[in-house]
C-alpha cells in the first residue's frame, strides 16, 4: 500500500502535529513500510489459530466476595485527628 504525503499531512493534522517538509517525507516512507508489512501479515493463514485476547492464558485471581464484619466505628475513629459526632471531621473548604 502506498501512502501519500497528503495522507501523512492529514494524519498529522488529526494528531495536532506540526511537521516540517523533511519530517513529512521521512514519515511517509516509514508509514509506507509499516503498512506494507501489515499487508504481509494479512496474507498469513490463521484459520487454525483460535482468537485470543492475550498471548498467555489468564485467569481471574480475585478472592470470593464474602461478607465479613466491618471495622467498629470506635476503632476506625481512634486515630482520627478530629472525630466529630462519630464521623471524620475535615476542614471546610467551601464558603
């Protein structure tokens, strides 16, 4: 696939990049090489390959969600700098 310099300018404008003419020429060649390689990958026979999201098999390692007793309020507020009416007291920031 041959990419044109106008397409490089268009992509650069979408990415909000300012490219000088030398950079535009260089990127045109680089993007053309990348797209040519991608065309080669498209020709590979993958009919026997199962689609995957990851290269290695992953499994969920989270624990079971079981209810447990929560921390008692007195213990939670024991080290609070300003416990106020069984809550954490915080400085007021809105007038």
